[in-house]
């Protein structure tokens, strides 16, 4: 896949991240190349898909 972006002036004030997926990329700024990969060393039968644990609110 080829993804071209033309950046202009960038001003970031505040960022609030409330959760992160099992595969995520968060980037602010410029980058020439991004290469993402993942690997699992856990056998498939040990995978448990169930309710997600909620993040506690910051107070």
C-alpha cells in the first residue's frame, strides 16, 4: 500500500488517549517510512476472547 500525505502547519494542543487496541500506532509529526509487524508466541487454544477490562476514569 502507498499512502501519501502533504503536511502543512501542525499545532497540537492536548491529547487524551482513553484506550489502546491490541494493534495501534500513534504518531504526531513527520516520518519517512513506517513498518508495522506483529507476532504471537502463544498457542491459539490459550486465546481467550471475552469482555474487555474498562479503564478507570482519571479524576
